[in-house]
């Protein structure tokens, strides 16, 4: 059995092998087209993660080859990407300008600002961080606003640090369950830069910190769609959300 790092490396190499082979790319494209036809799909969403930075152009080539095949049969293609600034295999592996030009939509996964690889606790998705990166999509990467879909998180993390400030856990909690993990005597504090509620409390000798993703933070994120004339909203992931989320989304996208 492979460990997480070994599995990630194996996945990285397999993806690289496919992207750098014309024959393997065409085989994958044919399989995608066949599945779209078989299941009568409206389109596909590509979500390639953990890729080599040096394969950036080959990933673009794959999309350039796939997109016209989908359009021939009237299907839509959207492509997920991360924020422009980040790690080599998480962020620097995308040519967002090319993807935004070729695909029907480019989906900005606006989450994991602080995630599983972070060395210090922080928010999953701060409003100021999203706004800054949307500006990069629009101004630096020169992507048309009507092609950008903003993907928001339906989860948050409970960060636990010890007395030395070292992270000892970063548990993911569904949006719909966040109030269940909060002690009754903890007061939420609104952070006006991040546009979300924050709580901090002691748990024995450890400290808990939570930057909460809830209806309040979601409304603020959704406001960026109309402010920037974006194409719409996506999310990760279904069934993590509170029930009223869909009404809020509907109201904000009118």
C-alpha cells in the first residue's frame, strides 16, 4: 500500500506521462468524448491537480486538443484552476491565460488559502485573498470576466496548536456541522478583512482556531460575482452545505 506522498508522486508521474505523449492524450480525449456521448452529458469539467510545473504547456495543449472535439458535438468545457500564486504542483502548473481563452469557462477554486500543507493556521478562503486573486485573473492573466466561475468552499478547518504554537491537527468540518463543534460559551468575532466569523479558545493545553465558512461569509463571497460580472458560482462540495445556501445563491445570481 502506498503512503499519501508516494501515491501523490505516482499520480504526478502518470499525469506527466499522459500529457507528454500525443498518442496518450488522444486516447484520453477519445475516452472522454465516448463517455460524453454515452451518458448524454451537457459538458465536462476538467480538474487536474498535482501536476509538474514543466508540464504547464502540455496541459494547455491537451485542452487545446480537447475543446474543439467537445464543441463539435455541442458540449461545454470548464477547467478548474487555483489561485495564481502558490506551489509548483498546485498553482504554477496552469497557464490561466491560455485556458481562459480556449475553454468555455475557467473555474477559480477559491479555497485552501491555508490548507493541509500550510505551516501556520489560517482561513480556508478569505474575502481579501479572493478579491486580490480575482484581480490577477482579470488584469494580469487577461481573462474575460464572463468566462470566470467563482468556486467557494462549503467547509472550514478546526486548527489545533500546542503550547509551542505547532500545528497538531487541522480537521475539516462541513459548513452544516460547524455549530456542533463550537463550545456553547465561545463568542464569534467578525473579521472585516476576511469577511467571516472567527473563534479562538483553549482546549486543555492546546489552542483551537476556526475561521468559519457560513452563510455570512458565503454572502460576502457571492457579492464578488456581481461586482466583477463573473459567469457564476461553483462549490466544493455538495452535501457539506447548510440547507439555506441554495436560496442565498439563487438570490445573489439574479
